C-alpha cells in the first residue's frame, strides 16, 4: 500500500519552523531532480550537460547565490539582444514585490532543440500557486526582452527514489520521493509511504513523515554544516521531554503520557526484533513488561516505570533520534549525484532561513526547535494503534 503526501500536510502549516524545514528539504529535493534532469540529457544527447557559469553552457540550474545576477548573465550569454542590466533590475523589483519565489526558474535550457524552462515545487496548494506565479513572471520577462523560451514539456519524468527505510512506532515504512510534470513548466514532488499489510492512521503517518523529513536534513547536516553539533545526538540537549507524569508500575498513568511512552517503546522494539504493544493509553501488563524489557536491556535500572526526567525516558527519546538518520538511503544525494551542484551553495542554503541567505541562523537551532515540536506533537497525538 502506498500513500502520498506533500510535506506541509505533516505539519498542518508551511510557515514558521515547519516552513524552514520544508525549505531545507526543497533545496535537497531540487538538487536531486537537477541530477536526474542532467542524466536525462546525457541519455538523450549522449553528452554531459555543461552547467552555467562555465563558458559555453546551455543549461542553467538555480544553484548560485546571486540569482538575479546569474539569471541576467545567462540570458545575455545565450541571447545577445538581451539587456542584461534591465533583466537584473526587473528580477530584483519582482523579488522585492513578491519575494524570492517570484522570478528565477530552477531549470532553463538554451539547447537548440530545447529552449524551455521549468520550476520545481512541492505538490501542495502553496507550491503549485507559487510555481505558477514564477512561471508567469518569467514568461512576462522573456516576452519583454523579445526572446523565446517555451514552458517546458521535454523533461516529463515519472520519478521515484527510495529515500528512507525504517520503522515508526513498530510500523515498517519505506518513504519514496516522487516527482513529475504537473503542468507545462511545473515539476512537483511529494513523499510516498509504502506500508505492507497494515492499516495505519493518517495522523501516525504524518508524524512518521515529520520524523523522516527531520532525519533527511540531519543526514545531510554533517556533510554541509561545519562547526555545528553534528547528527541527531547534537539535538538532544536542546529538547525537553514532554512526559508529564510517571508511566508503568505504580505510576500515575494518564492517557497522553502512556501513549507517548508506548510509541517510544514500540520504536525501540521494532528496531530490535520485538513484537509491538498496543498504543492505547492503557498501562496494562504488556506495557509494564515492555518497560521492564527496555530497562533490563538498555538502562540497567529496573523498576518497571518511566518517570519524568528519569534515565528511562532519556534513553527512549535518545534512541529514537540517534538511530533515525541510519534509515536515510545513502544514495539519495551522494557525491556522484552532487557533481556540478556546488557544495558551497548547499552549505549556504542549508544555513539560511530564507532562499537568499540574508538572515543566517545556525541550522542546529532550526532542527532543535523542530525536534521539540515533533516530540510535543507525538505527546498530543492521542494515537490508537492496535497490533
């Protein structure tokens, strides 16, 4: 069974910290699609594409820092009649009016048989709207410069790439990136969960999607983010456990606390070959036995109870995060795929809170806030998963 979502569905919003995480994901997804686009050119024309700003390049990929200047330079290089200063000014004015999503397409080609352009966006209502806006703005720009680039149709992929394999609350899940040509010039992407022989609540899949997206960024984090705490372990000092009262033998056992502990127990059990327990908010014999098993094998302190600020809850949360990046597919955006996609650019973009890098916040701050929001969302989820 496969169920597909756009990223914003996992958060219920595309603004704030969620928007910043989705922006980082978008950068990595665009780099992956750019790589596939280049491979399609190689197969079609039996040549490796030459990417601007290399002299003689016919392909423009939106991977450079000063986007308006890069766009103007590329169009002038390929179209001598272009007024380069006017293109840059127009781009900057639209950027000031509509934001960075307003002008520079992600892909432009001036190859003789394929003078066209594309924009890459999430398959969300906001993504489709912003993509259509950028396509129309660029069409207006080139019409004003009296040059011809068609809305792209040549690159029409039915792309599917495995990006994550793991378990969430003892449910085995494979996450795939899917992308395709949604309309002329607009390439959209979404994330699809493949689950075998099991029905899982949509709310649980949204939490699993949030976890996967966080792990995707974390897996890139040691590669691109120099000088910051690396990996999931670096998040843990910044995350406060939402567990409110004790769970297990002689515990308070309120519903939300029990479900939270059950989810984390199942996460550990699924990764260690154990059968799941029901996530039902009831601290019965199976839950107490699962706590005992975890304490006996992990913490070494056994009292059949998980207390706030205890070693047990710290270990459950730590293992949930620390083992997460291991599920990211190593070939999703490896060194070969990144050829001609600048690591310096990805470093700057992953560090930035917006597409231009004008306001820099250490990415660990963004990741830590999302990790906190994520564990709070688990606590407040009221999931009921029966096995």
